[in-house]
C-alpha cells in the first residue's frame, strides 16, 4: 500500500524507495503556447507547487530551467520529473539523454526519470511525425536496465514509466531489479483506468494522471455529473476532478497558465462517498492521447487484445 505524508497543505505520495512525490504538480506539455511558460512555472512555485512535470518531447525544458534558476525555493524542496524520448531507447543512448535533460533544465539531478512510451524509434527520428517504419526493435528491458544504472549514479532519485498498460507491466516486472516507481498515464472519469490503477497499487507503483481535466475532444469538465458535484460544493469542475484523483491515491499534473486557476487547483474538495460513487458511474469513455488512432500497429498500448505486446 502506498503511503501519504501531508506537508504544507499538499500531500505527498511515498514512492516505493521512500522518495516523496507531491500529489499535485504542474504539467508543462504545450505550456509555452502563449510564451508564458517561465512565468507560469515561477507563479506555480510561488503558490506552493513543488512538482513540475517535464519531458524532452515538449521541447521547452530550457525555458523551464531558466525559471527554476529564478525561484527562491531550494532545489531539495522541488520534485522535478522528465522523460526520455523514444529515439533514445538504445542502452548506450540513455545516459547521454539524461545528461542532455539535466543540461536543459540546469540541474544536477532529477527526482524522477520516466520512459515516455513503451516503444522505441530510430535514433535519427525527430520529435514529430513517425510511422511504424520508424520503430526501432529495442527491448523495453534493455532500456530499463540502462535506466536502473542511472539511479546508482545519483543523477536520478527514482525511475518509472509512462503510458504502460497492465499487460506490459506484468511481463516487465519479474525482470526488474528496480521496480518502476511511477506509471504516468491518462486518467479522468472518462478514462478511469480502474484495473490498471489497482494493479499498480498492489505492485508498489504510484500512478500519476496526465490530462486529468480532459481536454480537446474530451469534455470531462462539462460532464453533467461533474458539474452537479461542483455546484453542490461551490467549487470548480477542475477541483472536483483533481479531488477525485487524489482520493483514489493518484497524483495529478494539471496544466494552466492562469494564476487564479493554479491557485484553485491546489484546493482539494472533501468529496463524499456518494460523490465518488457518482463519478464512478460515469459511462462515457474517451481519451485525449491515443496513438492507435494514427498508428494501428501500436494498438497494444491501449487495446491489448488487438495486437501483440511489444518486445520486453
């Protein structure tokens, strides 16, 4: 059972290795759309955010690094996450990929490094646009073993995965020397991931929810049940969704450039059992991030029965 330790009004999920991960963080995917990313990061930290989620794929880590240099909060009090992009899955490329991340963020270490997706791309692939002809047959465990070594180097405090389904984890875990500390996946009432979350919990893997408020094509905040609960609690739909995740023991990394919404998102709502059950009865099923729409051969990520599991 994963533990919790409350601190400064925002809870911390205790990872399997004892590292504390704040249960609410700031997502930075497309966070520079309006050129406001650096200010958003600084505002969030001023408001009390300590968990900042980054990735090589987002191509904005240098701006985040500059912002981190300008905040008054000590580095040891921040929890910084980043992710290895798929073109760096070959074992010999993993350590240099981390060094590049640290250089961009101007940091000496990461609190958490994730494997962004459970498939590899050819090293010459850029960050945008690929087809199955660009896939690189690198076994997941080859990449993972290279990541395990990074923990010993002191350059990362914990390692984990992102977008891994239960089928992949079941094949992977028996071969791990270091069990993934976190699995970051899309979770909200339209994609509740009950089975995956339960499996991760019994396996000692914390879950972080990205797209916790839905987004384009996924109007979770407009759902009638979510709206009704928000009205009853005199709060925002976003607060309902984040409180639902936290109550399930799931960390969340919502994104916003509004200081008012950033502040609101820090305020959890005490949802009742009836509220939780009502949210659990929502039957709409949609997800924002699903590469199987574009690359049928990758359906095993989300639709395990339609294709074989990747190389483990």
